[in-house]
C-alpha cells in the first residue's frame, strides 16, 4: 500500500484524513478509559475538535457530487457537528447519561456510516 494517492489528493482530503485517523484511534481509547477524570475531559475536548474539524473538512470535498455537489457524507457531517455540540451541552449540565449516549452515537455512527458509504461507493465504481 502506498501513500502516493493521499499525497496526490486535494488538500481538503489530506486534512480530512489527518484528522479522522487520530479521532478514530483517540475515540476508541477514550471509550476504554475511566470516565469523568481530568484526562477523560481533556482527551474528550481534543476528540471533539478532531471530529468537528473532520466534519467541516467534508464540506470542501465534492468529488462524490451526488446532489448538487453534496453527498450523504455531508449530511452525516452536519449531524456529527450537532451531536458534538449537544454532547458538550449535556455534559456541562450534568446529564452524563445523555452525554454518553450522544458521544457513543456520534463515534459509532460517524465511523460506521462513513465506512459503509465509502465501501458501497467503491464497489459501485468497480462495477461501472
């Protein structure tokens, strides 16, 4: 496997990959660690910044062009940003159960949906 396709990709794609990979790894690490600690809060803030950056970067990627230059990934990005904001809100209010549910949904939903979408897209391109 070569990194050349990534190096040849547009800057928005490179930035997206540079933020999504650490977000995926850090998210898994946070889920495995004790909750409510100072390190959990710090890593959570870093993770939210990475996820928000990843989501915003998708709005500069238009290679899929399904609906006027946008795709379902862009809708997922909007939900991810909204979920991160909601989760912060509930954590600050002390509603930790809602915070946890939203964070789990954002993490798993963003990763699984994006992976499935890109897998289906890749198979369609091979078939065409």
